[in-house]
C-alpha cells in the first residue's frame, strides 16, 4: 500500500453521535436496555450531550437546538461518525479531492461531509471526542465500561438512494481508504436490493451499503429513505461475545427484538450444518444463524426505539465468520419485512 494512502485510512471508529428529540429517553434506552454507562456530559446554549461507553464502543447522544433541524428532517439518527486516522489533515485533502463538500475543523480534527446529512470527524490516532464542546466527567458513573455484553461496533448499515451505491463506495474508498470487501444482489419476493460492504484495511471500520432496485416493488429500504428524507444510517451492529445470554438479559431490561417465525428453525441444522448453539436456545431467543467458509455468525435485530423508526440496532456474535453472506443480508431484509407486514 502506498504510504500516503495509508495515512488517510480510517483505522477505527472513535465514536458515533446520535441526534435525538429526547436525549433522556434515548439515554435511558442505551443505559437501561443495552447496559451502556454515562461517562461525561456537555451542555451549552445549542445542545446537551451525554457520552456513553461500553468496552470499545462510544456513543454520544445529543439533543437541543443544534439537533432540532436534523431531527425535524430525518428523525432521530446518526449525525456524526468519528474516525481515527493517522493524518487528519491529509484525510481532509483526500476528502476534498474525492468530491466532499465544505470541510471544517482545525489541524488535528477535521469534519468531512458524508452520506446525506451524516458527517465524519477525522480524529488523530491518539483519539478524540467532539472538540467543539467542554466535557465534564459524570460522578458515580457506575460499572466499568469494559463490563457488559457489547464488545465493539461491528459495522454500520447505510441506506442509499437508487443508483448511488457505486459512487458512494468510490467516495469512501478515495476519501477514507475503505476497500471493497463484498457485494450481494438480494431478492425477496418482488423486491430486490444491491449491497456493497466496504472495510478499512485495519478491519476497524465496516460499512454495509444498501440501495433498492428501482424497477422492483418498493420495500423497507424505500420506506427508510422516505422516513429519513434521504440516505442515512439504518442500524448499528454491536458485537457481543455470547449472543444468547445477551438477548435474554436485554429483554429483561426492556429491549425489544424482531420476531423470527418458528419455521425458520425447522430446516436450520440441515441448511447450516454443525450448529454453534442449541436449536432450542436459538428458537427461544429468535437469534438467526449464517455461515461462511470461516465459521458461523449469529445475529438479531432490535425494534427501533425511536419515534420515526429511523434507526435500530443489531447484536452479532462472530464464531469465526468474517463476512456478510447472502443469507445474512436476506435475514435482515426478511425480518424487517415481517415487521412491516405486522404493522400495517
């Protein structure tokens, strides 16, 4: 790899910032349902932010005037994704060459427009939180951020307008060094979508990018684009060490997950082969299973806790599997389609 290209690579995700109409409600979901801990807060005339952590994952939840216009247009959702990179200034230059709009910031932290209204703050490898506010540590923050089921942010899934997938993947390659990892064309009934997975060479940043096929019947991706008034982050996938106990605990904590029909499990062992978990445990919790040449992958998707259902969450356990097979992507599509059908 060319040394200059290596300096602009997004190495890992430093934080994800959510804009919300109700910070306390969103904060309660992350803390009470998903086991995050509030570590710091910041408040000024424009916003009130809470910084949450669990293991390697940092989520910033913000409401107030600065978030109101975003939420009025898009609903609650991801507004900023902070990337660690070796040289933020060089990353700025690469983003401009790749066609990014106005780039703001200072020498060691620059903000780059991303897809739709989502921006990206490029942080130095030494780390950094949003530097445009003063953070105050929260006393009696509770358990260590290393406790709990969530280990890291496995990937982010983004929905795009039809016909923009290739250009968006190219932008992230040229601006941030994310490389093509895989692609899938998925058909479910009379609906279809194209997807591309891009990933940093470090493996610390993975985006699953999805666009609907315009000459097919409209489906959940079209629904998201309408609710979100354009492209944006559809869900965050949190990697856990053991998904079965995680789902059971989070359900006790009030998290709700999409249901999986019992028929899914009847042929599962024949389709997947040797199972990483007992079928009864999978059936009881609603966990889905996929596999690739490296092993198994287990996952489940939450119901959105947000009013306009513009963002939801995934739990994922990787038992060797590294990729995103067609069964994996289809599982998400079909799970959300079942939810759509039940809500009509």
